[in-house]
C-alpha cells in the first residue's frame, strides 16, 4: 500500500492492522514471506535506503486489514540521533495507533529478550497492546533445548500477564505457522465483526 518514513504519513487510522517488529536478522522477512506466500512483500522493506520506513501491506481489497512491517532495530551503523528519533516514533505508534490490534515481535531463539525487545514489550504493555512473541529459527535447536528456551521466556514474561504470549516459529520448517495464523485471525477478524455489530446501533 504505502511506505511511510513518519507516522504522520501512515494510511488513515481505521480498520485493523497487525505490526511485525524485531531486531534486524531476527527472521522478520522470512516469517512474513512464509505467512503470506508472497516473497515480494518483505523484500520491499529490505531495499537499501528503505530500512527506516514503515511498510503497510493490505490484506483485503478495501485496505481495511493491514500487515505493517516495522523497520528492524539494532542496526549498529545508524547514528544515535536517528535511532532515538525512530524509538520515539515506535513508542508513539504502539501507544496511539487506534487500528493496531496486536504486535508480533520476532526474536532469534538463540538470542531472546534483548534490551530493546524488552523495551518494545514494555511500550506495548503500557498501551494494553497484545504481543505475540515468535522465537524464530526454532529449527536451529533440537526439540528439548527449543522447548526449554520457550519455557524460560514464558517464565520471564509472566509478570506481563495474558496479553504477552510466546511461541516457537520456523519459517523454513513451518513450525508455529498455524498458531500465528490463528492469532492474526483473532486480531484482524474478531474485532472487525464486533465493530460491524456495533455500527448500526450507533
Ligand atoms: P530480517 O532481517 O529480520 O528480515 O531477517 P531475515 O528474514 O532476512 O533472516 C535473517 C537470516 O536468518 C537469513 O539468512 C535467513 O535465511 C535466516 N532465517 C530466517 N528464518 C529462518 C528459519 O526459520 N530457520 C533458519 N534456519 N534460518 C532462518
């Protein structure tokens, strides 16, 4: 639909959208490609010079359901001022975007819960925004270590309550794909139906 360098240039704040975030290299493009079966989508965000853009993808023909690819964070080369500006933008987006239904936060299963991951979770939590954490590249670990990482991440997330959940994910093997799809259905479709029911009465 649109690539916006600033939140002010985002599409109209109506309908429903789900945002994807994570450190660069966490596997965000691979996950979006696997999810949508469309390798053009996440490639857009990898075009050099576009990494600091928020990319909006329409899921339905009316643009009322959107996937939002947030720039990967953790680029060492980005100047501090740009980084701080972007962090302010992200915080604002998470806390003020009315159509945002949930955040998918991707973390390499071998390096979960970095400082900025935790900052993102805190921002979302303060805004009452549900978060689904994907422990990506789960195929890189054997079943036992993958499960024990999942359990320890869940334990660390315990204080946030039910709005922050974690699951395993592998874009290459397809692990966790159905769980993620079910969550996206709930976020993008359920509230829509609720709104349809509310609208005529207003
Ligand atoms: P992004 O920077 O977050 O968009 O990350 P990418 O999707 O480009 O992935 C970064 C690297 O991790 C690439 O080399 C991918 O091939 C690899 N990768 C991504 N997902 C998986 C996965 O599920 N399993 C494995 N083994 N590698 C993955």
